[in-house]
């Protein structure tokens, strides 16, 4: 199972935010879209960073509400691990586990084309395990 398979089911829309926007705008966008991460990108859709609910909780714990007026670029992670459509879902799972994060943007020719969250990985992994069990049940029943 590849990243392209997941994107074919879930779609390729990614909610982005430009780096000069404020944390206040980021929080509102996260809440409005019911998501946990925003890819930071300009109009050219090149990935400049990622900002997630964890980054925002961290800065709020440290500095309180004053941080809401600060820019997304001041609090995003700039060194983003990305993948492309040909990656195996298991490889993306390993990237998430080793990096201790739950989102991996999908990039083709340096342009953002999708995002994989840990929820997508778990959903597809469960479907895979269920399929394997079904094959084994059928095998046992006909043996
Ligand atoms: P998350 O678990 O995705 O909420 O992210 C936890 C931390 O990792 C936050 O500081 C994020 O900015 C950062 N992060 C999330 N996704 C990535 C990624 N693909 N590459 C690098 N850092 C990331």
C-alpha cells in the first residue's frame, strides 16, 4: 500500500497557511477545519514549514496569550520531513515513529500535493490487517 493509494481515497486537499499570518489565525483555521496541523506554504505551494497544535500549546504554556499576535513562522518547524506518492505506508509510519510527529506532507516536484496523518496510517493499516484475516479465514474454511 502506497501513499498514492491513501490520497486516492482521502483526496489531495491540504489546508495551508502563509508564514506571515499570526498564531491567532492559525488557531482559528485549525478549529474551523477540525485538523491538527497546518502546512506553512506560500502561493507557490512549496513547503516552508509545519505548525501543529503541539507547537501552539507549547508556546501558550511558555508565554501565554501574548503569543497569539506573533507570526506562524516564529513558531513553526522549518525542517519538515516529507514523502512522495510512491512511499510505502509502512515507511511513512516509521518516519512518524522515529520523528515523534503525526503528520507527513506529500511533495511531488517540490510542490505540496497531499498530507498523511497518523489517523490515515492507522485506518489503512487496520483495513490491511482485516483483509489478511479474511484471507486466512477463507483459507482455513476451504482447507
Ligand atoms: P505532531 O505530532 O504532528 O502534532 O507534531 C509534533 C511536533 O513535530 C511539532 O513540533 C511539529 O511542528 C513537528 N512536526 C510535525 N510534522 C512534522 C514533519 N513532517 N516533519 C518535521 N516536523 C514535524
